[in-house]
C-alpha cells in the first residue's frame, strides 16, 4: 500500500538570527498570527494555522540560516493579493526576487527574508 497523507509536510522550521525581528517581518508580510513559545529548551515563534491539530505548521527558531538564497524554500500563505504581499515584503525590508509565477492552482513569487532565507508566497485561485 502506498502512503498518501493529506499533506506530506507537517511541520517546518525556519532558522533566523533575530527572533523578534523575524516575528515582526513575517507578521507584517503575512498579516497572520505568530506566537512566541518559550516553554521548551529554545524559544520558537509559531505561525498559527486555523487548526493546530490538522493544519500544517511552521516555526522560527534562533539558528544559523543557510547562505543567502541557498536553503530550502518554504511557500507561505499571506492575506490579500500577491501584489499587496510583494509590496509588504519590500516595505518590511525583504527582497522580492521574481515576478508572479502562475500555477494551475494559483500564483506565487519568490522572496528573501531578512536573513536571506528563500521563501515563496502563494495566492490560491480559490
């Protein structure tokens, strides 16, 4: 039998050099909720999906990011149009590195965050 989960990605971790700065950047860009959790051995900032039990989750932690633009690319959802999100990336100090790219299910663009992490922002056709 072949394993076919609803989502293959169940948790992502994004290393950042300054957790408070990264929280501010991603809140400004996504317009989403991010909470700081200090209950474990290391602090982490958790992007809050609609349902933590079944939603795909992402956290940021104090760490060493890959060299500028060379690590894995995480694709995130953000409020509003893709063009609005592109402007928020620029306004928050990040770098937009592509024009919108169409897919059958929507569009996305590539960006670099304040630490040079490669991120994509996706807008669904729905």
